[in-house]
């Protein structure tokens, strides 16, 4: 069996506080993963200031401007190459951690006719749609709008801007929605980036999730 581990290392050994950013708003899969990291850093007596951004583009800019120390990004982000190919960034750590349960959500106590309905989703989970719809439904009859996160998708449904959202169970609970159908959790890998000239941190160990 192939096994490996890695440490997130920076030049300075006595870090006590980290500033870490990822995609918001509240209850995204990214925030859940960041909360997992925070729990691991807490074991090392490292406190974390978390920052949620409206887009990964804003997250990248914040890291470039030294407003945060680390950026947490999933490979499902369609432009993650912007982070890998940025000359001033370095990949500090990569690990796996599951998302919350994903599914197709609607407002509670409201009947939805799937044909000709409106649906919002982040681009990444859109391939799940055929597995969330009845097999005899023509997906082309659904109007699809893309938004920046699964949490934003849930907000749109709550506000009546769309009939359905592909979202996660955390956002579903936060915005008082219910699942029409569920796909399940997704075993996702995650990348932590920092600026190469950052001189703040050294030897921060993060255990591999099992």
C-alpha cells in the first residue's frame, strides 16, 4: 500500500496565529474543511483567523496582497491552475477531506414541477445533476444558472430567485431548505497555498484525514 505524509513548513518556528482564507459564504464545503484544519491547528496551540471570500479570484488576490497567510482551494475549482501557476505561490500542503452530503434542494412545503424549473449551482457539482433527477426527465428543459458557491445557490432558493439548488447539507440546514434527492459526500482533495517569501511559519504538522 502506498503511503506518504507531509508537513506544512515555513521559515519561522514560533508561529502562534494564522490567517487562512477560503470560499464563502458560511456553510460551504470549503468552510467545513477549513474548520477541520482549525481543529488540527488548535492541537498545536495555533489560533486561526478565518476569512471567507465571495470567489476564489478574491481569495487569490488577498493572498497576493499579503492579507492572509494561507489559501485553501479544492481541485474542483475550475481555475485552480491560477494558483498552481502563480509564480509567487507555493503549494504548502495537500490532503483529502470529504464534503458534506450533496443533493438537490428546494424550499420546504412547496411543490416543484421539475420540468421547466429554474436551478442554481456552483459549476463544480453540476455533473451530479443527472444523478439527482428522475432518469426520464430531459435535463435540457431545466434553466440552469451558475453561482460562486453551493451556499450562494441555497440562498438563491431561499430568496425565491430559483426553484432548486445543488447544495450541501450544511447550507441546506442554514437556509431551512429540504432535499428532493441526495447524492452523498464527495471525497475531495484540498490544497493549501502560501507566498514563497512568507517568513512566518515552520513545521506545522497536519495529519492525513482517515
